[in-house]
């Protein structure tokens, strides 16, 4: 048995969905790695694989981090550049995805970049993390990835998305136009490309062309053929297009059950403001008032459920009290001053994040290489 054998074995089990075997092979592989490290404590590949398997086995984050950081502390001077970059990459993943410490993850990935990491995973992960802090650096990382894989559609989309966020609309539009395949071949990436293409057209004042794409996406959504473009994304797009009848149609479809009865739906923040303004603009002020009052009551009921003395509940209550205040301010601004709420970022949920950027993760060994 070897590490490569177990990586391939686990990958094959996941691909064939033979999950009854998975827990058995996972334990067997952990035992193998722990035994191997007793004989070869400086085996960096084994250390990284053990960290990944601990992660798969839902071990404590502290144990996984300790395993990787101890290896760096003890053996860094003996590691090859590739080995050190692999540990830094995997350690960044745990801080990013499990500890929710993106800044620490960025520092680790940046160190790997400076060392000259050979892993595309590292560049791709960093490009995504940079989207929230430095768009120029995000673009640099994506361009670096495209040097390795110039025809990869996902990487090209990431570049287009980055250009869109930077307000380089013309460049983004040209790229999305090239990438926009047939909607009949719909998948998550094609959905995102078409949505961003529509938004880029809208940003340049080409409402008619953007509306055609929005309608195509809506029809796919209506028949249950979309995976990432849903009611919120389409309502935001139609709202930005000032097609309020379509916003209202989508709201009514989601706000009523199969018998036509109204029911509560978790519209919060900008989404509820969009609905309120739409109803007001269409002259449905009584309906607007009903939606507003029902949402206020829903928030009050939620707050009552959390009225205890523990710190967590107090934080939740504070959040919903602020939500209620913003809702009231927004509603009266709409009713009294006809103020149109702005959507802060219509594409906020459409960036492509690598599901897993661990090096040689047995579940996803073909993700990047």
C-alpha cells in the first residue's frame, strides 16, 4: 500500500458513490498514515495527507492546524520548496474554510506565492480571497492561472467577474460575450456567465439586450432548470432593469402556496426593500403596507424567541432589531419620499470559489491538475 494507492482508491469510491466503503477506507488510510509517520516523521506528503484525512474525519480544527504548524516549525529547513508550499496551501484552506479567518489564509497563500509555488490551487484560492480586499491583486492571480490553462472557461469567467467588480465593463462584456454558450447546455457556470453578461449589458445602458437574457434565464428557472440563479438574483436583475411587473410576478409566485394562500418568506434586507418599492411603484400601496407590517411582526416574533440572557441571544436580538429599524426607515422613505432603494451588489453571490483547494485531496484530485 502507498499514499498514491489510497488517494486513487478513495477518489474512485467517491466517484462511484460507494459510500458504504468510505468510512472503512478512511479509517484504514488514517491508520496507515499514522503508522508511516512513526517511521518517517519528516514525510511531508504523509503529514499533509493526514491533515486532509483528519479534516474528512471531522477532527478538531486545532488538531489539524497543530499537525501542519508543528511540521513547519520542526522541518521547514529540510523541506523542498514544493513541500513547504503544499503545507502552506493546506493550512490556508483550514483557516479559510473552517476557522473563517480569510486574512490569515491570505498571508499563508501569499507566502507560498513568494516561494514560487507550483500549485495552481494556491493562485486560484488567492484570486477568490482577493476579490473581497484587492481587485487588482485578484486580477493578477487570475491572469497567472490563465498562463497555465488559457482555455479554461471557469478561469476566464473568474477574470470577467473580476473585471465587472472593477467596473471595467467593456472588457467584462467582451469576455462574457465570448463565453456565453447556449442556455440549453445550462450548468452553474453558464448560468453565471449569462447573468453577468446581462448585468454588463445593463451597465452600458443596453436594457433591451439585457432583458432578453433575463427572460431566458427566468424561463429556465421557471421550469426548474437553474442551479444558482434563483428568485433573488432574477428579482434583483428585473428590478435593476426597472421591469417592476416581472419583479411583482416573481414575488407573488413565491409568496403564495399552491392554494393561493399567502405565507411568510424569508425576504430580508435589500430584498424586502426591492419588493416594497416595486409594490409602491405599481400602485399596490395597501399590499405594500400588508407586506411591511407582516415582516415587522415576523421580526418581532423572532426576537421574542431569543429573549434570554446569554451573549449569543443578545447578538441575535441586536441583529434583528437593526434589521427592523432599517426596514422601517426604508419603508417610510419609499412611501413618503418615493425613494428608490439601491442594490449594493447584484452579482455578490456569483463569484466562483474553488470548492476544495487542498493539494491532492482524494475527493477532488482532478480539480486543478
